[in-house]
C-alpha cells in the first residue's frame, strides 16, 4: 500500500445488526472519521416506497459523502457505515437487477477490510427497516457478494460490548497482519 493510502474499513451486513453503532464506536476509539450511511437521510420521507431511481440516488449520495469525508480525513484510517454494495443488494432484491453504473463502481471502489455484522442481535424496529424475517437470507447474500469481490472480511458477532471488542480486535489484527502501524 502506498504511503498516502487511506485504509478503508467498511461495516456492512443485514438490517438491525448494529452497523452504525459499531462504525461510530470504532472511529471514535481509533480517533478517526466515520462515513455515515447516506440512505438513512435519503429515505426518511419515502415511506418505504423505493424506486430504482431512489437506489441510484442513494448510490451517488453515498459516493459523494464518502469521497468528501475521505478528502477531509487527516487520519490514514476511515470507517464506512455501509458501502454502495448495499445499493446492489437492495436493487437486486427489490427490482431484479442493478444498474451498470453501480456495478462498475463497486468493482472499482476498494475497501481494505469488511466487517460483516452477524444477525445475532435482536431485531430493533425502525421505520427505515423492511425485512425482519429475512436477515439470514441477507447475511448469505452479503457473504456471496463479498466472496464475488474476493474481499477480505470478518464476521463480527457478540452482544453489547463484546460486539465492539470483537470488531476492534478484527481491526487491530488486520492492521497488524498488513503491517499497517498507523499514527492514530
């Protein structure tokens, strides 16, 4: 990895698995920034009536948000609360396909490590969540998609502080394995 390379760690997974919480906790602990999930802002007024154009809009919003935060990040480490791969998973599920502009960018946009949140947390109702009974299905989809990208990922499980501890340990182990001793 180049000296100017920012290590990007994506926190991903099915709905209601603690992604946002873990992403923010890791960023705070590691004294760096976290890219929030753009879709949470975008979807607040959609009443769960999504169109393929909404997915494309969320795709562009997530990219713009990630690029802006990365550009202003003084650290060599960045945590991302989800990625545009989520757009592909939802587009495939809801509309049966994903626009080429999305799949092309997924292939081009690199994350050094994915932390895939397991479904071992109880479901938390949220107006922006849709599929409480399909978390196992979506976990398997995430595994398939990450394998298709040949991505490095770790499945993170645990309740309460154990979940954060497991995510932090996976992060530290990855950085150590890659000999990335960041000044953080």
